[in-house]
C-alpha cells in the first residue's frame, strides 16, 4: 500500500483558483494516478496526476489530466459526475468505519457521499457541497463530450467539514486511509485508474481495504 506525506502550508488561501500557484511556490510534487487495474477490459490510460497539501482546516488538491476526450454533462452537484471526465478522492478518517467519496468532473461539479459500504451512501447536504471551492481550466459550465485531445487542470479546497459525519478538529498530525481515481464511465473510451492498486476482478472504487495512507504534517 502506498504512503504519502501531506505537506502543511500556512496560508489563508480561500479560492481554488489560487491553489496551483501556491503549490508551485511550495514545491509540492505531482503523484501519478496510473494503476490500470482492469486492463483486459479497460486498457486506456490517460495521463493523470494529482498533488495534495493541507492548511490545517482544509485539504488542497490539484489534478492534471491529459486525455483523448472530455465531458462534463452532469448539470448539478451530487449528480452522475463519474460518467464524465472525473477525478475522485476517497478518504477514511482514522478511527472510524465510514469513508467519504469526493468526486469532481472536469467542470468542477462535485458529488460527496459518506457511508461504510458502496451500497449505503449518504449524500452530503448542500451546505457541505457549497463549502468546497473548485476551479477548472475548462470553466464551470456543463458541456457534452468533446472528442479531441485535451489537457486540463482542476483545483479544490476541501474543508474538514466535508467529512460531515466525522469530527476532524484539525488535519495537523492526522492520518487517513485514502485513494485517488480517474474515470469516465460514459466517455467514448471508458477507463478506470487508481493511485493505489485495486486487486479485484471488476471495477469498484468503493473498497477501503485497498486504500493507501496519507500522513498530514503538523
């Protein structure tokens, strides 16, 4: 299982569009999302990377993606964003059984759920979704699939309150189990990539037993 140390940045940044420059200035490196877990059925592997830091009360994430087509059809938050060009961050706070899925399409439309299994997910309320700041290089408006090679970036500021059934006072010194994914279930070329490898016969991202570990610096 992979382990990643998450850098602490002392910053008051509140807009996701400022995250890429901040992570550049802090020297935070990109990590590949390159495990093609179901290569026999879904061999396509777009180039996908993420980098992550935190500021005590929020996680800062930037994704960088190059793929052969892009789509952002889901019209609103908590819609079917996984069918679009979608990057996902799943995490399980230490000491709890529930895990959270933060799924974001390439227009910054998000889905957040909580539960112990794939079948028993509780959707996050509007106030939790609205607190997540998002920025995309492709803009925030929905659009149908564009069949053309595209490179795009997306940044998120995910407050600790996104874990709406957990009590996370601060990320300083915290440990979490986590995985990062890229998918596009309804794209011209469906694909399913993970950061930490998933050893299952068919696609299923909702498996905390295959999460890696994040250690948040103080």
